[in-house]
C-alpha cells in the first residue's frame, strides 16, 4: 500500500502528497510523514502522510449523549 501511495503522490500535480487515514486504538498515535527523495540526487520529490484516527476517542464522543457533535466535527476536520 505504501508503494501505491508513493506512486499516487508523485503523479499528483499539486503538492506531491498522498494521505492515508488509518484506524488506531493508541491514544498517543501522531501524524507521520514519509518523504520521497530521488536516490541519486537526494532531491525531495514528494511525501506520504499517515494520519491516525483514534477509534476509542471517536467512540467516546459519539456515545456521549451530551451533544458533543462539535467535538466530533473538530476532531474529524483535524484528521482530514
């Protein structure tokens, strides 16, 4: 999958980035970025961004009946 994302990033005309959102139960998971460099000149060519979606936090927010839809919206927009 990483190979496919790197090909997608390099074929993208704009910012040369591809992003994948993956599910995680880890509360300390953070966004990671893998840079793609030309192997001969070490010139930056693009990157693949890995964004975790904390399922336990999302479940807690969705299960709370106190109307935390704003929290869910803020969290999802931060991931996207």
